[in-house]
C-alpha cells in the first residue's frame, strides 16, 4: 500500500506562535514535502490578510509543507483541495458542513474551520506552499471572543460531545493525502466538481470585498483556477481572485 506523505514526519508543539510561520521556516531550510506541524494552541494564529485566528487550547492547529510538481498557475486550486479534505473529515462526524468560497468551512452557517495558504514562487516555479488549517474542535462558546460568538462554532458545540483530536488529525491527514493525490494527478475537473457539490456559494447573492472594490452580484461559477465568477447587476461577469465573500441573505 502507498504511504501517506502526511504521516512520515509529524512534529507536535504544546504552544507556538503560529504553525504556518514555523512551517515556513522549515520549508526555507529544505524540509521535505508532507512534514506536519501540530500545536495545541497558538499565540499568534493568522488568518488571511494578516487577520487573527483565535487559537485557544482545545482546537486543532496544523500546517504542512507542499512542493507540488505541477504548473505554478494551478496553485490557485489548492484552497479547494484543502477545503475538500477538511470538509470530508467533518462530514465523517455526521455533520453537514458546507464550503463558503474560498476557504471557510461552516456548519449551520457558522465557521468551524479556516484555511491559510502561503506560497513562494520563483521564476514561475513553486518553491513551497505552506498549508495551514485551524479547526474548532473541543471549544465551547466561551472560548471565542465576544465578536465571534454569533459567527463561529465547534465540533463540541455541534455534536454536544467531545471529539478525540488525535483521531480527527489521523482522519484529516488521510483525506488530505487522497485529495492531494487527485491534485497531483491533475484531476482538476473532479476537484472543481466535488468542490461545487460541497459548497453553498454558487447561485447565492453575494457581496465581495476585494482589496480595491466591493462587488454585489450572483455567484455564477468557479472557473478552472478556482476563481469565483460573479454575474453583476449590470449583467457583467467579474472574476474574483481573492477577497471576502458575504452572503447577502445573512446580512
Ligand atoms: C482563515 O482566514 O480562515 C484562515 C485561518 C487559518 C488558521 C490556521 S491555524 C494553523 C495555521 N497557522 C496559522 O497561523 N494559521 C493557520 P480568514 O478567512 O481571513 O478568516 C479570519 C477571520 O475568521 C477572522 O477575521 C475572524 O473574523 C474569524 N475567526 C478568527 N478565529 C476564528 C475561529 N477560531 N473560528 C471561527 N472564526 C474565526
């Protein structure tokens, strides 16, 4: 049987600043693809655009190093690959997660996990990608800051019982290996189709905030790069490469 590349080297930390920062250091030092860093808590967990990821003890915080050997323009599909792996795992706990573009995993419309990808590309070649995943495991509502209490949830809150973080990690790394294999085999259509099946974004009226503009329209499709296509009210199509997506019916 083929080995899981994500179980060859797993490094555990009690507490850490950020597993993504640690993984980046190791990636620069040449550590192999698949190495995983796991922490019980993070002091400076990061979200996209340098936002804070609340990381109290009880959650699961991990990062891994990827060195994909496929054209660098396909790195934009990695958020879909990672969100499918997290979604697959949460689903196996008999919950009904949905992916919100680009990388939020939500249960009952509340965020249960987040994904952060940071890549280093040189001369059109991927040097490394650090994939970070944060999952709200055994956290109750009081673990979250007041600002997050209406928008965040955890496995404990949804299942009303504690989950074994080590078992969850094992399941997640196995799903990640399967999804990453699909990706490495360039099975991109399958990834995009399954992402669409597991997302609730397409068809919704959305408000997108990018670094430069706000766009309102219907989420029409996700293209071959994983970018979101919006049909605007003026009947134009806009391609969104990066930004925040808010469902208008949840405002
Ligand atoms: C993310 O960013 O969702 C990416 C989160 C990635 C965290 C992992 S943990 C392991 C690894 N090491 C790191 O340092 N990071 C990664 P974004 O889409 O920008 O969402 C951030 C926003 O989510 C924040 O501004 C809050 O509104 C909200 N948020 C923060 N902490 C949360 C939590 N624990 N649960 C739910 N929502 C949270």
